[in-house]
């Protein structure tokens, strides 16, 4: 099989010549590029039929002396035979070698020798562990008793046979053997034209195949495989010194071959071919030496030398596939470089690789994080991490259970029907390659099941959560009875007078009992057979999930120990008293059982992570602990952490320490009116009012206006100043929408974010914000016109217009 493989696909130096053996040996002949898939499928599906047909074709080719038909038939015959029985290699290689020795045409003999190399190489790859640890016997002629080194010796000798007629190979254009050379790595009708551009002669083809086998087999020796003169030198120096490579390394012939083929193309001024072989030489050096720094410098020099030719894109791909940027600024710099090359050579056949790299660098991402359980009346807090997006849409869904609660599996929302509650969109920074985090607050929700979705630019993430005031736990479980505990989900206080339902696995309601004043409900094992049941709160709207229940004394699984911490508030002033409690329980599937008489320790850490207080506790019969902490009078403001820990247990709860007071007024900006273009004066107005509706009159104010481009972010200050509110609490100021220098920013648009800070006479400061978007074109028209049309027939086209508008 003769198969030409492109050397630069997806950052690899070269795939093996025999790339499409998915089955036994990776040996399937390719006759023409468009026959690739059909030949592969035929040999895989009907190898015996191919053997018969190829044998007839081979006999006819031997009679007619049509060399390419002979090579084609020989490859199909041997590949199909090895597909049937891989251990039939001896008669296969004997027949190939016999025909090779009978060839009068030296180029034909070289091609067959190259194919025979592939047969041996593929067979060794498939059976490597059979031959890898055998003892080497020099001159061994029995293939079945060879070691891996014997295979390598045979492959090396055949490679010398293939390269020996160098003059004849160099005088033979690769197009002459087009009918038996398959092409990989080049797409479209111009595939062979690109091959001929970079590898114009059969010498290039043979050398490329030998080089490929050298890359695959670079594990043969690890010492001295990069000769002193072959490091990242210039191409001229390498060509002059490559003949000096010693024979101490097994791959010394590869280095000399690289120098030889580069000298040939340098002499005949075949610039594209010289470039490609020089790039191969640098990639081979990097493969063996692993020196990233010198490799990148050498590629930069190669790019500078061939910058005026479109095929320099190959070196650019190799250069920027090698090193990944670590910081947002590095990412932007790489993106800028790749974009410039895309704009410079937009029609190069592999420019899509650079475009894909740009798309990966600027790809958007968004992820959502929020609590699984929210207490009714508490604000919904959604933490979002994102980058490279213009806006985020928050969508809230409420779940309506479509089946009776007793038929729902534990903590399952698949049987919910989701109804959209509301959606909210916020403007983000755009494509600036920086990671961001945003906390979004939403109004409290009634009890039930909800799903929050965040979406932007085709990216999406979602979290399902429950709004409920209750927590249902198992206090005690024996073969005869089970005690359940219902507590408030925020304070941990027991809830009495609520009905708890015990149901069978099939959903049949067995018992319904109320909790006592301590929140406990005692179930005696029912007569219904089995030990597995479900319990849930009768008020489904307040507690929409069920838990598993076992009438058995299970051993405590300490690795599943958990705790729920409760505090009397979430915000404290320095010097105040903090009251806390905690429930300690274990998790077994969906069952939650409290742990009694368990020793735990509570620790309070300040914002800097220093321990401020600690105490030891033992859980009571309800798995609960309680404590009181006096916060220091001079406590530092910030986020503190209260932890409960013990044997295989760790839980924490964040609290905030600050000097706080309720805000007295709010600042609101008016909506944008009209459409603005670059150079227009934009008016920002609004008012400061107390929450009781009184104007904050004659208050001082400062404002800052920042400019953001949709593609690259920004945030540069373009205007700032001071103003004041009127007697009615109104304020206003103007700024000029400056035109950005970059063309892409003028086309894609610019955001201007105006922030105003109003300070009242009491010293309290509040902020307001207005966002206006501007684009530099009034109308954009997109159309779809065919690339080729017949002049005698009408050709239709489709298009649409877009009217950019300023948005808040």
C-alpha cells in the first residue's frame, strides 16, 4: 500500500503511512483518493473476494508489464491476505520481494521496496509484544523467530533499497504515480496539487514515507539520536553539516536523508518544498530533544523567512499548537497574531486550522453555582463564572409535579413539568479572554422545586434547587420501629403538628402520623412485607421530595457523615453574640439518619483564616448541638467561617461581620432615549430618592464613563467629573461617544457604561449605572450568493438587513 500522509495535521509531525488499519494490520491499499473509503470497506468486508480478484489482476499485470497496475494489484492482494491471516506474512513478503527483484524500472522497484517496509513495520507494530523481548540473532532468516531488532534491520535495508536510485527518483515527478498514491491530510479536488507543490518528486515521496517510519519508531534508541550538528540550526548550516552525521545513532540515515532532500530543492530553487522539509527537520528535532524553547525560536525564524508565502501558515500552525497561553493577555496576543495571518492569507487551503484555533481561544463558557436548598423568604443567590460572552440570560423555571408524590423516586425531578417564572438578561464584558465571576440576586420564591438556567452564545448551565422551610431526618431505625425528625431548615428547631406519610415502595400509603412537640414521628413496622419504605411530608407544596426508610439497625457509615449548621442570623456586628446549632447525621442513599452521642468540635475562623474560638460538644438524642459565641469588639470586617468537625466529618457555614445599617436612599438612572452614533453627545440622567419618596437634594455626585468593545473588552475611562443633585433630587451629565480606533470595534459595536455615585449630607453613598450601545454602521446587509452561476440561467440569492440600535 502506498499512502501519502500530510505531515502537519493537528500538531502531529506525521501519522504512520499505514494509518487506516482499524482492524488487524493497518494495511489497506489506496488506489486513488476518491477510492479511499470504498477500497477500505471492500477489503474489510470481503478480503477473500479481493484476494481472488487481485490475484487475477496481478497475473495480467505481470504479462502486460504495466508497472502501476502490477503495484496496485500486489498491494491489494497482500493487504487482503494479511487481513485474513496476519501470520501469513512469510509467503506474502516472499512474493512481494520476488516481484521487486524482477522489476527493471528502478523507480518501480523503489516503490515496491517502500511498500514492503510498510508490511514489515505494520506487522511488527501489531505483534510488538511478541517480538520485543526476544534475543537478537544477527543474520536470522526465519521471520517467525525474529526479534524486534531483526525487523528493524530488515526495514533499514529495504529503506536503503528504496532510496538508492536517488537520481531516478528526483527526475520522476510524483504525478506519474498518481494512480497508486492515496493522499491524507489534504482535502478537496486540489489535494494532489498541494502534494505536488510540497513534494514534487518521487524522491520526496519515498523520503517522506521513510521519515514517517522514523518518527513512529523513535523509541528504538534513546541515546545520541540528535547529532550535534542537527539541533535547531539554520537550514543552510544544517544542509552543510548533515553529511557529517556519525553512524552511532540508528536514525543517522534519516538525518542525512533530510539534508539530501533539502539540498536538492535548494539547488533547484523549489522554495515551497524546501520550506516543508525544513519544517519537518525542526519538528523531528523537537520530537527527539523535547526542547520547547529552542523549537519555538526556530519556528519564529522560519516564519520570518517565509512570511511572504501563503504556505507559511503551516509553520504558524506548528508554532502556536506547541505552546498554550497562560494568561488572558497572552491569549489575546496569540489571538491577534493568528487573526492577522487569517486576514493575510484567507484562501490558503489549511487556513481553517488557524480559524479553528482562534475560535478555541475566544470560545465562550458559563457555569452556574447556587445552593441546593433555599429557605422561603431568602433571596436567591446565583454565582456565575464566565468568559468571552456579551450577555447572560437568567431563566427561572418552577416545577409542577405531574404524578402523585408517592410515585416519585427520591429526589427525582424528571416527572416535573417546568413553567418559566421569569427571565433576566445582564450585559457582560464581551470577548476579552478574561475569566469573570458575577453574583446575581433574585427575589425570594415560594416553596417548591425550581430550576435556574444561565445561557449565553449557545453555552448553557443549570441547577435544580428546592425552596422549603423543612428538613426531614431519621433519628432512630430498628427492625421494629423508626423515629423521624422534622426541623426548621434555617434554625434547626423541631416542627410539631405536621403530618408525615409512610408509603410502600409501590406508592401505597401505609400510615400518616403527626410530629409531636419535639418534631418526632414514630412509625412501627407495618405488616406489609419488606424493610424498604418511603417517608415524606404530607404538605407536598412545602416539602416536595421523599426519603428512603429502613426498618433495620444499620451500622454507621462514617465516611458519609455530614452536618447542617444553623446561625441566628447571617450578618453580625463586632461584639455581638452569635447563637448557633448543628445537626449531625449520616447519609445512606437518600436516607438521612441523625447521629447520637457523637463527639464534635466547633471552630470559628476570622476573615484571615485565624482561629478565634473553639468548643467541644457531644450530640444529643436528636443529633443536635448548640452553642453561643461572643464576637470580639474589634473584630475585623469580612467573611468569617464557622466549622463543625470530627471523626470523618467536616462542615462549614459562612457568616459576615461588618458595621452595617440600612441604606436610606437609592440612585436610579433613566432609560436611554434615541439612537446614538460615534461622536454624538450622550445624556445620562436620573434621580436620588429616599425609600420614603423624599428627594435627596443638593447632594454631591461623581461619575465615571468607561468604554468597552464587544470583541476585546476594554474598560478604558473616557470621561469623569463631578456634579450635584437638584432640589428635586435629579442629576444629569453628558459624555461624547468616542469612536474606537479598531475597525472591528466600529463594526461590532461599543458599550459605554456610566456609573454615578451620589453622597448625601449624612455621608452615605449610593451608586447608579446606565449602559448605552453604539455601532458605527446604520444598516448591515447579509446575502448568500452562489460562488458559480451559469450565465444562461438566472441565479437567485437570499439576504437580510439588520438595523443596529442602541440598547440599555
